[in-house]
């Protein structure tokens, strides 16, 4: 049974445009994988705590030296990582806030990037351990940034996922959503077309 992990980063939860686009793709994925399992993680409704010195200390503490409070932090991180490990497909709904990723998504990343668990340090540099996964990113933006230096999201998300061993990453963009109604509708229509095209191979493989 295939497993898909859905991560919504919108502060508006299911009502965010990025969440809606992700939901359209997931509906097609479920149609092609009727026995598939979907794990949903809504960072708007259930945000991951931001990393603090105390939480970081818990994550790097030796198991035999952890306090009960530190073990709870590690257990929380382990649960997030277990979701990633179980999923063959990861779907990320990604809004842009003030030219970057939502802070809740950064907090999530900080809790799943763990040496010896999701990556290893080697004499050739870091080596990711979460290999063999496909990621679809549905990026919703008020302005138009693709291909410009102001698109800080695309390279960062690709680099972070590659750090964990995930290199098969596909982006679908809906840009110009705050540049007038005509721009918004055109952007959403283009994104929906891209979703249909992405979904065709899923149906063919079903």
C-alpha cells in the first residue's frame, strides 16, 4: 500500500490557496491509488514548535542522558520523521510569506533534519538517508517571482530536501494571486492544468 504525506504550510490551513492546489492533486492521487494511505500534517492548525536552545539540546543529547522533558522532544521529532520515512510521495502546500517560506515550515524542517537519523556526515560531506521519494510542491504567491533573485523558496526547498536524500522534486506555481482578479484566475487555471498533467501518469500506472 502506497503512502502519501501531505504537509500544508499555509497559516489558513485547508483554506489557503497552496492547500487547495495540493488537495486537487491528492484527490487525483487517491483516485489512482484507492488503497493508498494519506497522512495529513497541517502546520497551520498544528504548528511545530520553533527550535530553541533547549529543544536543540534535547535532540543532540545522548539517549542515556536525556531527561523526561528532553525525551518528549525527541519523541515528537521521531514521530515527524517516521511520517517521512513511511511516505513514498510527499505533497507540500507552500505559500510565500514576506519573500520566504512560512516560519512553521522552517520549524518543521529543523525538527526532521537530524544527524544519524535523516542524514549522515561523511568525509565527502553530508549524505541524506531519506532516498527513493517523490515530492510535489504547490507554491502559491501573491507576486511573480519564478526565475528572479526574489524567489528564495525554490532553491532553499530543493537544497533542504536534497540534504535529506530527496532529489526528485517537482514544483507547480500559482503566482500573481494578489495582482488583480484576472491575474489570479489565470494563475489558478494554469496551476490546475499542471496538476492534471502531473496526474495523468498516475492514472496510467494505476
